[in-house]
C-alpha cells in the first residue's frame, strides 16, 4: 500500500515501470526532483508547497514517458 497525502494537499509520484531515467523531470523541476545514480527521479515523500506544485506540474507535463503523476488536488481547485 502506498502513502497518501492528506486531503487538500498535492504530492508527486513516479510509475517505475514507465520511467526510463531520462532525467528531463529534474531539469524542469530542479527544486523538487533530484536524480539518483541510475538517472531515476527522487523527490520528497511529503505534500508539495504551492511553488513546488508549479514545478511538479511542468515536470509531469514534460515527461516523455508520462511516468510522473500528481496525487491530490490543489487547494485552489
């Protein structure tokens, strides 16, 4: 079972089956995503701040394999 964020918060997760370790996500969201030694994304397992949410959204939209997902709904929605 995977962790869930509290209602009204947003978190980032990766589908490891789809991810090829390209690293584009870290270029699009450097304040949120780091790259491990194999090129795969590493990010905080906590709710994201509003500023981090903006970067995370860019990373999700820019992922060539569509491997990144955003969990939760922005409080402004």
